[in-house]
C-alpha cells in the first residue's frame, strides 16, 4: 500500500460509513475536498484540454468525450466477451458480488433476466477497456475535477435487454461511491432511442448549480428533498415536471463515451427493441470501496495479473490506477 494510503487505513471504515450516512450536499463537498487534498498527484504527461473538460464537468456534471474505442478495439472486446460469464444483476446491489451467483453464457440467458453483468475476471481480460480506463486523456480530466489523481475502484460491463421490468438502476438515483468520484461510460453497441439511452439531469450533482437553474426559471422546488439519500424516493413524473428541460439523453455509436458525476441524478432507460451493452469505470479520490475488510479480502482474492489481463508491460500510471484490481 502506498504511503499516503497507509495513513488513511485506520480511517477508511469511518470514512465509508460517513459517506453512506451523509446526504447534505454541502457537507459531502467539503469532506470530499478535505480528503482529496491529502492525496498526491501521480507524475504523468497530461494532455491539453483536460482543464477545460473538467470545467464543463464541474458546471454540468457531464462531459462528452466522443469516440473512445475504434472498430479494432471494439472487435477485440466483443471477441473476448463472446464466451464470458454473466449473472442476473437487475435486483442486485453493491454487496451482491459477495454472495454466490448463478452464472450463464449470453446464448443461455434466461427469459426472465433483463440486466446481466459480466463477471469481473472476464471484463478484466479486455485489455482495450482497461487501457481506455487508464488513458491520460480521461485520467487527466478526472484528476482536474477531483483535485487528485484518482483510483480506479471498479469497472463493469453489462447488457440491458428489452422487456418489462422494474430495475433500480432505471429509476433516477444518486450514486454514493465516495465523497468525490466520477464515472466513465462507453457504449459497446450502437445506442439509439430504441436501445435504452442513458439519461442525466444536468446540474443535479451540485446544490448551488441546481439552485441557480431553479432561480433562473422561477420554479419553487424543495431542494433538500432532491438530495435525500440516493433520491430513489422521487417519482419519474415528479422529476420530469420540474427537471425535464435539463435532462440529457445520450445516444451514440459503439465506442462513444462520456464522463459523469453520478452523484447527480441519472438512470439507464429500458431498451425498447435493441439490446444495449455498456462499459463503466468508477474513479474515486480514495479507495473507499475497500473500507470493509471482507470486501477488500474478496476483491484482492480475485485479482488477475497484468499479464493475464493482456497488459504484460503496463505503464507506471496503469499500475497505479489499477493497483487494487490487478497485480
């Protein structure tokens, strides 16, 4: 463990509990700033444009990256996942991976499964995805936003299938992965209006920005209620009536990516006709996901080597970012 992390080891559990128990957006912001201020910046060459991208991310909670994976990379990922193992994730939460799951191949998908995640090990063998997660273009933007070089605390690939289902991820909600965090999303299939586009409510990641929007429209809204817990208590009609004009609905071709502060209100919509395949990466200021000893032991037990992941000669930045997920 790096020196700065060893200093936080005793605080990790308390910080994780504080993170889960703190809904006030102003308190979360100040705690996040205090924590990330203590995290050093890793030495790597930062491309131009990261600061401007981070400014947009700060203002809106959302930043479009555009094309992130070319045709060759997409083909390599699909080939790697062709026989990958999936599990039903529509009703599972963060702790679900710590229990036994029923695994199946895509061609064997039960008719009752509408959200299916690939096993961690299968995703970890998709080298183009891991290299993208560690690309200086993305990392420099996330770093400028968080105020420190991030940790990759999680990555995932999942299918969303057409069908009638009430999935928690398809209701507007807030993530609480850390006090300060950003997620990368990349479509691995073409996503049009019929393929379940992702939706994000601009400004909803920041109480001041959201208040400014309401003031500009003259709307009266119970702002604290919009930041209670994970906000799943808010009905979709209730949200759209007040926030419809600032809902961003993202479509794009395979390989299209965007960054998002998913503390802001967001959801994946239900595909109408076409299956959606998507990749996500969670960047955090500190590896708070590992605050629980059982979680940390489980994660470390299933790590692959960089060579197993197809990254036999990782860069120093890749080793740093993926230090909790690969060995």
